[in-house]
C-alpha cells in the first residue's frame, strides 16, 4: 500500500535551535518528493522538490535530504525563527500525489 | 497581487444545500486543482484540470463537480451537502500538469455543514 508517514507528529523547539523532520514512504514507483510549509489558515507553499537522482536540496535555512534506497527524506531547519511555526507536509509523487499527515512545528521564544 | 484567490473564505450552510466555491489564478497557468483538507490536516487531491483533461480522484463523490469557464478559473460545485463535507478546500494551479511543476495554493475556503 502506498503510504507517506511523517514524524514527529508535533514538535516544540526554542528559537534559534535546529530541528529535523522525517518522512518515510512506501510509494512506488517513485517520481519525486516535495516538502511544503503550511502556515495556520493559509495554503501550503512549496519549499523543495527532489527527484530520484537528487539527495539534497536547500532553500535558505531549509535543507531536504532524500535516500531513495531506504525511502526516507528529512527536512532540516537551521537556526529556527518564530515564523517557522507551521505544519510541514511531505508529498511523494508516483503518477498521483501521496500526502503525509504533516508535522506541526512550534518555535517558542 | 494575489496569485491564486478563492471565494468565499468561509462558508456555513445546512445539510442538503448546493453550494459553489470559486477559484481564480492570475499566473497564466494551464493546470488547476482542488484539494480537501480534513480536520486532521490531511490533504487529499480531488481534481486536476487543464483545458484538455479532467482527472478525477475516484474516491470523490459525484456530488462534487469542477466547472472551468476559462483557463484562469476552476469553480467547485457541491450538491446535496453532507456533514462529512465540512473541511477546508484549497484551489491550486501550476504551469503544467507534471508532478515536478510547482503548485501554488490559494488561501483556502473553510466549509462548515450544519
């Protein structure tokens, strides 16, 4: 069964700290993996996209990694800011889109 | 300028009613989408549409129907609303229909069915 699972479900960190969010998938055949950031009350915004041949992609303080062999991806946030508080959604594409349930990140001062 | 806009932002209605949500994009994109996000924040694609092809998620009830008067608009019509239809509905658009094309989402419409 094609699934995308994210962990942790929620996370609270202090401003300025780093954190890593995980995404494991069983989707096949794999096309690409995208990370979205969704602020409360708003639509998702794309952060990064990686195809099979890419194993890392950065967007400012956000760095995504992909291990297509183990079917795992991570999103690393460096020097977190209060504005990073949001839900982060992992989406795997394989002809159709498979969405993870998201990680809710709260950054506190 | 708002790239992808939706109206209304909030919609409260009774069971059994018929309602529509409008979506407009000014990005010149060829493909538009409708998503449903439930109370657990789980996003599910409902439709993808360009001027040539409508792709329907087979799990979507036929009470839901997209209508596209032109390339910049994709409206969502819902007939005989049910309690389970309560959710946030997002419209999105992309330049093409490939999975690698970045989708730009609207702000969402929160539908509450009483």
